[in-house]
């Protein structure tokens, strides 16, 4: 599937409609994880590095704006329907993701909103949970702007620099860029889980201490 996407994008690298395609994909991926926004963004960045088109200065803001809109749509979904309205939300893995997001938002909301943008399923869980739990929109929105800009810049620039190393083989550069992005996202996810696991015993101990004083 990734090869097909890459082949298609590479064959149309100078087409202007790639920008609205990127914009749409980044919006939809904010609340529907099967849509591969990272794949499209990294591939376009890689092509920019290898061939000069599409233009990086246009790719980054387009992707960032789409990401911000998508994340805020997810927030609105959470505010409207909560985290257990539909059957897919009640599946064990999804329910666990929402439970993790709820704890993370309570403990370190700003950090988790920004870093979760790099984890496809994690960002959806965090953003829907933020809406469902009444996390203030006035705080949430600017954080999604920061997260969208960092995510778009990182993904596009990484693809751009890797792509520049493979000027004669843009497809190979795009594939390697995507693999690097996946690995980095996996590492971020694992580090967050480990950090959360270390924080939880301390939080539990503090809670027990407070209960014992009352």
C-alpha cells in the first residue's frame, strides 16, 4: 500500500492539487487513523529534497493547518459524543488508550497534547478525551497549533533531508524517510509509556498519603 501511495505521489510531484490533497489528508487523519497523513507528508518532503518539487515552504504550513483542524474536530467529537458512544470506542485497546489519555491529560495536559501529535492513535485518543472531559478549548487550541507546526516541520524536513541524499532514487528516499518516521514515532510512544509507568507509583503514593491525612 505504501509503495502504491509513493509511486502515485512521485508521478504527480509537480501537480498543484497535491497541496489540497495533503491538506485534506491531514484533516481526516486527525480523527480517522487509517488515513496515512505521515506517509503523504514525509513523501512530499522527500520529493522536495530530491527533485525540488513540491515546495517545502508550502508543504509545511498546509500540513500544519490541516493537522490543527483535524485535532480540533477530534476534540469536538469527544465533546459531543464522549469516549464510549460507539462500539469501536469500547474495544479493550481503544478503551485502554482513552484511559491512558485521561490520566495523561490530568497529570501533564500541555505536554501530552503536543507530543501525542506524533502518535497516530494516541493523538486521536488524547484529543477526543480532551473534548469529552471538558479540557478548556482556549488552552487546547493554541497547543494544537504548536503541535501541528512542530509535527509538520519535523516530518517534512526529515523527508526533505533524507530525500536530498537520494536524488537519483526518489522512491527509495521516500520509503527510507517513512521508515525513519515510523521508528521515531515508536520510540516517542515507548518513552511516553515508560515515563507514565514511572510517574504512576509516585502519584498513587501521594494519593494514599492525602487520604491518610483526612
